[in-house]
């Protein structure tokens, strides 16, 4: 029986506890939060053995095999480091760490202690995303990816999490190097990192505060971001984050030398994009038929999973957690290679270094600078 613990008992901890319950061969031996009442409420609502107010008490008394870290990002590094030092495997919610150097230190420590660690990039393991990965691995794109487009939007409403952020000038998200972006964009960046070969891609980023937020008196929270990523091997990617564009997309497109694929996370659909054109007027008719057939296929696939009770909103999280536990028990590789975690962290470092500059890149060009600022 794998002994599991959760550190940080806020909203996302509920999702972790729910998915852990679905997995056979494990039990939640303890939950911990520096506010004991938070730990107690999670303990009372889920089948948890004990709750703690101190991390060292959890580690010494519950002796978990695996610790899920679901605290605010600024605490991830220190908590994960301590858990590894105590001999526990670690699942860290996104973003993995605040800085790429911290990510490197944690992965190095895990390897040194012969432990496993992973990042909570569960969107990469939702049903349609897994189908996409299988097609790419089978050679559907041709000679590998050529270009990618990743969209990860976020709706800033007046209530809930966003409302608390906008109404509180001391909110913990404002202390992050990338503020709102740092807490949200890793899912979209990780999709790109999975298919980049280069370890040091060039990154060109532009971010701004939307007119909508400015009208509310907000000047710190960047909620519009556009990024170009260029790998040394010639692969390129665009990343878009927006709180204002509609529809509010969560999707990924990838193009190869022969075909392409379009993933829609919200609709849980995957569309094959045919590379070759039909002859003459057939190009005006047959693609529509093909698209209709594929959409029907997605409908029936989703319906089958729904009827089989395997279509819940956090199915990607369950799959990733289950895969992580399996890698621990069987000694197999983790589902997310460490190079992808590190590359995601590095790209995010490069983005925040640029969007937090005092002088926007466009002003540098207007003053006659010929070269854009590139992160190597």
C-alpha cells in the first residue's frame, strides 16, 4: 500500500484527494497546512488518517511514501526539498518552481536520493491529449513537428479567485516573479516543451496590462501575453495567453511535414489536419465532409467515456498521478521527462525576464536598436 500525503489544503487539494481516492493500492495517511483548520476540514471531508499543522510532524509521524505539494508556488521549492531529504517522492502542483535553477536543484536532489519527482502538468494527460501523443509517436505528422501554436486563456471575472486577486494588493500572486502569468501559463508552455528538441530555444515575449484591467485601476497584473519560441533545430512555436479574447481558448495545434493536429481542450476533441490537398473543386467539398466525420467521431468517443464513467473533469490528473505512482512502484520512467520540466521552467524564466523589463521591446526598436532582445 502506497502511503500518500498532501501539503497545502486549499481548493486544488480537493482535486488531488478526489483523484487519489480513485486509484487502487494507495491511501492518504496525512494532510498538512500551516493553518490547522484548513488541514482539519480536508481531513473531515475525505478518507484521511491524520491532519497536521507542521510539515516536519507530518513527515516524521505519517512517514508518507509520496507527498503532493499543493501550496502557493513561492513555497514549492523549500517544501519539495525537505520532503526529498526525508526520503519521500514528490508531486508538485504547477508551476513546478519559481525559477529554472530551483527546478534543476530539485531534480538533481531527487536523482541523488534515487527518488522521483514530477510536475502537475495534468492537462497533457487528458483523453484527447493522450490520443494526440499516440498519433504523433506513430509518425502521423511526418518528419517530426515543424511549428506549434499553444493557446491558454483565462477569464477574469469579478468573483472567486480572480476577484480576490484584483481586489487585494497583497495577494500572494502579486509576489510571484510572473504574477498571474506564472500561476497559469505553465500548462500551455509545457505542451510546447514536450515537442521541442532544443535545450536552449530563443524566446521573444511581449506582455501588457489589458485596457479592461487598466479601466479598473490595475497596473501590475499582465493579462495579455504573446510569445515566439525558436528552437535551434528549426522548430518554432507561438504561445498566446489572454484574458480578453473570445472564445477563451485552451488548445494546441501542431504541424508536421505531412499532416497536422488540432486539440481543443475545452471540447475534448482532436482533429486530424490533412496535409495533402484534393484535386480541383474536391478541395471545396470533401474537407467539410471529413471535418464533420471527425467531429462525430469525437462526439461518440466522448460519449463512450462518459457512459463508462471515465470522463470526469480531472481525468488528466488521475492519469498523471496513477502513472507517477506506477513509476515509483515499478521503477519505470516518470510520465513527464525531467528535460520537459526544466525546459518549461527555462522558457518561463525567459518570458518573465522580458515582460518585467522597464522598457518595452517596441521602444528599443523606436530608438534605433536593430536587434530584438532574445533569450538564449
